[in-house]
């Protein structure tokens, strides 16, 4: 998002030391353990967050408690629009229906809403998103969410493995950039933003300087989709919620 600390990855070897070869899973667990202050995070009660259908509403309440800035709240909503669209597509690919599909969509929604919820209070690289993730652990939010939020900050050293991890990273910077592209239109409307125009703006280093273009490109690659297709997908997701986004 515009104005956020630059998310450069901290090499994992600096975190765990060069003692021995580790599996991808153990590297991930060590990184999460460090980021969580030495404790491997677990879901409250060892299971999913209670009241699955209300997870999104609870996430919004927590976001608005910690974040007063209207622009930061709208950024969270823009990222949510894109991440939920990714989740819906993935649920369809997996053949999920009913409660399983709803649980997945609620998880994607809440994760996107809360990915930056601590940023207004704790904007430094030393604190964001670590303070927020520790608060989410205290409140019993699931490990899948907390890990994805850690992974969206390159400097956390937490690798992105799951589809949720990759979707959040792929949508965060791009949602901010698409918002900026919409706001410079005479209409200030996402309906008037097109893929070709976005690609042109990406080449303009003076435009939306706070958006990391490399993260936008890398995010699409990690999801395994063409950049233009991902941009178009996110534009469409944001158009569906244009009123809510003020675009």
C-alpha cells in the first residue's frame, strides 16, 4: 500500500543460522516462531475460529478499532475485494461447496481486512505486522491467517506457501496501485481503469511511488497467473464493490 515500509525480504539464513539443511516446512515454522516472539502459533483450542459465519464481521470491528484512517480502511476493503475473489476462484477449483466453501471465503476475507490493521499504530518495520500478529494470536485467530499476514511482509522472512499466503501478497500492492489509477481519472472511478493503462502507469516511476512494482509482478508469478490477467481480475473484483470503496 502507498506509504508503507518497503517490504524487502530478510534472508532466512540470518534468522535460523547456517547449522544444517532444513525442510521447507521447518524453515517456515522457524520463521513463524521467530516472528511470533519465540512461540509457534496455534489456533485457539487447536481448531478453527468459532462462529465461522461471523468471522468477517469480527474482523471489521477489530480493523476499525485499531485503524481510524479512512484511506487505510478503504485499502483493507480493496485488498479484501481482490483476495476474496481469489478465494472464490480457488474454492471453485477445489470443488468446495456449502460450509467448506463459506469457511474458506470467510478466512480469505478476514485475512485481507486485518493484514494491515496494526499499521496505523505501529508503522515501523520492527513492529508491523508483528505486533498485529501477536494480538491476533492472543485473540485466537487461526494460524493460517497469521502466517499469511506475516508472509505479506517480505522482511518477516516467512515464506508464502499456501494459496492464501500468495493471494494476499499478490493483491496487497496491486489493490493500492489500482486505487491510485482510479483516483487520477476524471471520474475517480475504477470502472474507467483498464489493464493497458495500469501497465503504462507501472512504468511511470513518479506515479504512486509508494507502490512496489516488483511485488506486483512477483505476486502474480507466485499465483501462477499472467500479470495482465491478474490486473484485470483485480480490477473486476474492485468494480463489484466500487461503492464501498468510494471508487
